[in-house]
C-alpha cells in the first residue's frame, strides 16, 4: 500500500483553519475581566493590590491576559516584550513543575538576565526585585499559577505567600494570579496576603442554566460560525447548544478546538457538516470515557439525557 494512501505526506493546516485560530472568540465575561485587571493595574506605585483570576482550564483566562497586555502596550506605544528598557506588563506562564526557585529564575530570564545556577532562592528574590524596579514593570500577570500553588503542601503555601507579599511590598507592583480554583489555596491561612488580594474574578463555564446563560452561549457559537470562513451547518440552534455543551462542558477552548479541527478535515467546497464535527470531537476529546456518547452522533434525546435535561 502506498504511503500516500495512509497519510498526508505534506501535513499542514488549511488557510481557513489558521484564519479561524487568528480570530478571538471571547468569553461573555471578557470585558468585565479586562476592566478588573485594569483597576488592579491602577494601584501600582502606592499600596499595590492583587487579583485572583480563576476558572477551569480552557474557559479563556490566557486569552484575556494576553489581550490586556497587547491592548495596553499597543495603545500606549510600548513594546509588548522589549529586549531592554521599560517592560510595562510582564506575563509569565508557569510550568507544571514550577517551584519558587524556577519561578524566580524564569522571571529574571524574562527580564533579560540569566542568573547563575548556583544562586539561592534568596539571591534570586533580591535579583528579581531589582530587575522589576529597573525595567519599570507596572503589572505582573502570572498564568497557570495553580501549578505553583499546588506544590508541597501547607508549608510551601505559607512560604509562597510570603514571597508574593515581599515582591509586591518592595516593588510596589500589583500582581494578577490566574489559574484554576486550586490557585486560591495560596490565600488560605495568610491574612496579610488576603488583604492584598481582596479582589477576585472568576470566569464561569458556558451553560444553559437560564435564558441569559443560553443567550451568551448562543452568541459565542454565532461568533464561531462567523469566523469559520467556509460554509457551515448552523451552530447556534438550541439543539447544537446542547451538543456543544456536552462536548465541551462549556469551555470555550474546547469548543474552538473542535470547530478548528472540523474546518481542517472538512471539504471546503461543501463546508462543515455534522459528520465533520463528529470526527473532530473524537480527535479532540481528552477523556475517552466521558461523555459516554459522541454528542455530534447521538440523537438529541440521548444528548439531553446525558446533560440531565431529558423530560
């Protein structure tokens, strides 16, 4: 059998797929989250405050952080990631194995200095404080903060809380900590940090719990359809809302992944069909056991039953 009959020998995304990914599909809480970050940003220089920014993975937190940095820097004529000079909004994404030392080390690297590997945590903290001041950082956005907050139990959380308090106190820079609900554990048993992080914003999963929620979900799927760039079955009908809810648990990141995959595997002249969505869901699903059915193959009655909405 020829290899060309088994695989695509020049695999690449379709231009329509890339175009879809380049457009933002925003969470209904997009505007209010941006405004809340902006209010925290305004506290720089004198009694800086912090904000917890939480929600399930895939609801759109990273998109909002990136957009805030881009919007603020672009509108003020500033470089987003300057090699030298003023670095107004620092965005760092923490890795799954992040600890205090790696966090401080990576913060220094992002600000232009690679520390000696033998430097202690205290050395790195002092260096980080100096760099934050010298580079004119106004706001620090820490994405995937739950990785750092979930390590090594209560003792680590207290130490991490002390580190954040010191960084904010000594630099006068506000911090936004974004992550899953696990990120909130950093505030437990740390009253001083609780005072500094009195503000919090949560992005909820899309839902069909009431008319307002359904309308928001409908607008998201309508925006997805508009951004497809090729013909597509209607995505924001009542039936499709339920299918996408079951497929994604209301996470925008999962919804866009399914649609982008469907664009890539569809016949562009015919457009996206239910069959394309069925295969796209199977390709994108992280859990092979849940949901129990393929939402784009099962009958609407089965989908309703899986959602607990059957009458």
